[in-house]
C-alpha cells in the first residue's frame, strides 16, 4: 500500500433522517475538510451488505475504498458519512482496526419521529413496500426469518425498525473502542434549532478552523410515495428490469429533450410520484414512545442529559 494512502480521519456514523446529509454537505464546504462525492460507501458495515447489485457502485475492496480519498490534500481532514455505521454491529470494530485515531460523529433523534421518517425513506428507496408503519414493524420477526422481504430490498436487516433505536447499545460499541474524546454525540433537535452552532461544534471536534462562514443546507427531506405500484414501475423502467422496461426507456429517451439531464429527470419523477408526508398517526406515535421510553431514559442517563423532558417522554400519560 502506498505511503501516501489516506485513511479517513473522521466518520459521520449515523443516523439517517437525522440531519447527517445536511451536516455532510456543510462540512464539505470547509477548505480544511475533504469528503468524497460518494457520501455513503457502506464499506465497514459488512453485516449490512447488499444482497443484490445496487444502482450505485460501492467500493468492494480496500483499494477501491481508499481511492475515494485520493484527491485530498495532505493538510485536509478526510472523512465520510455512512449513517449505517451506527446500526451496524461490525463497523465500529472495523474502523478501529484501520484507524484507531478516528473521530466518530453520531446524531440521535427522538425514536418515534425518527422511525416514522425512516419508514417513509425506506418506501421511497424501495427498501419497504408496506405503507403502514405499525404493520411494517409487526413483520420484523418474519423478516428475520427471511419472509415478507420486499423484492427490491437490498438490505433486509435494515427492516428491523426497533434495532435502529437501540441508541445506548450502539454508542457502547464505539465507546468500547474509542476514547470519549473521539466520539461526538449530537442531538437532532439541537442541530435543527441552530445549524450553525452544531456545525461549529463539529469543526472544533475535528480540530479545523471554526471561524469559517457556515452555509446552511437542507437535504434529504421526508416525502411520501403516492403510489407504491407506480413507484416500482418507475424503478423497473429506470433500471431496465421487467418485460416492459426496455420499451418504456426507449420511449422516454425519444420523447425527452437531450438537454434534460439525469438530475432533471429525477426531479420530474419526484414531483409525479412523491408528495408531502401526511400528519403522523398520533396513536401510533404514542404507542411507539411508550414502547421506547426505557431506551430514552437509559440514553438520558448514558449521556447525562435530560432527553426525557426534551422529547416529551415525561408527558406520555
């Protein structure tokens, strides 16, 4: 391996739907920080490997992974942001093995709102097909046995919704391998309330200039799939899967102006297939908060911060 090989200095380890994409994009603008165009390499989450080829080529070998950071200058902090690493049982150990000095950034969100947003995201990216979150969570046991897995789902372990909010267990995996000063835990509410302050906290954690201007970013908004059937047909047409997809793609190419690029087509697709999320089912939200109240109490004690009050778990009745 070349003497100029750069292992990442820091990792945004999760969670998804908790501001990690916006944080990544804001860090990317800092001149002393280098992050690759591929935000989520998933490289160290070996227990969450894809069961079929995805639409984005992910690095499979260490050489391919390290090539992501080849353009970083020697004085820059190098990082990546795979929000699967906090859920993964293998990522912490794999990161510690190659980069024991790594700094790890976690963002935690109130469990019920997090799971609701995560479920909608899974519907959008073909991981989930069950539109009712309560029903989807009731399928966890069957899915552990390999049943009721959506056809296009590439990572079935992601469908174990309750596992995503085992916050204390997840943090302990990192604290067991890294000193406290190398693990930064942010709370999503703080990040939403004051992006700038949160980003400057991260800059100080990474030992880069924290006086740079902060350009605030909104990213990865939560949306609702209008029709799962049409959404699946769009996927088949885009990827060349299914009997009619080749005809659909040929027709689309013939009709679409050459000036319309992939980004524009994605935007058009999203306008047609996506909508604003409906108001959450308050009875389900209450049910989830009561179910995960012990986790929030344990996390409050673990972080020495009153998340019970912040997240309204002292008002469940």
